[in-house]
C-alpha cells in the first residue's frame, strides 16, 4: 500500500512542477499590451492559461498533501 501511495505522491509532485512551469511560460508570453489591455473585462488566452495552471497547481498540491497525510496516518 505504501508503494502505491509513494508512486502517486511522486506523480502528483511531477504534476505540480509541470503546471508551475506551464503557468510561468504563459506568464512570460504575455506582452505588455496584453497586460495594459486586461482592464477591459476580456481576458486574453495567456491570462486564461495562467489562471488554469494556477488552479491546477493548487489542486495537485492539495492532493499531494492529502497523500502525505494518509501515508503518515498509515505509518504511525
């Protein structure tokens, strides 16, 4: 059981890093014009991607913390 949870934890950690990198790349592709134009209520594709990746990163981090909690509960 521990092996399965550790593999799941490693997979979640990889997904956290992947979503973080994709979010940073989307942020770097945002131009100054996109940032200045962002106040009109219409989000650009890069802004939507940044938001999506931030939410994914938080979701994967929460799941990783849950798996760590389960591992601690099982091994105590």
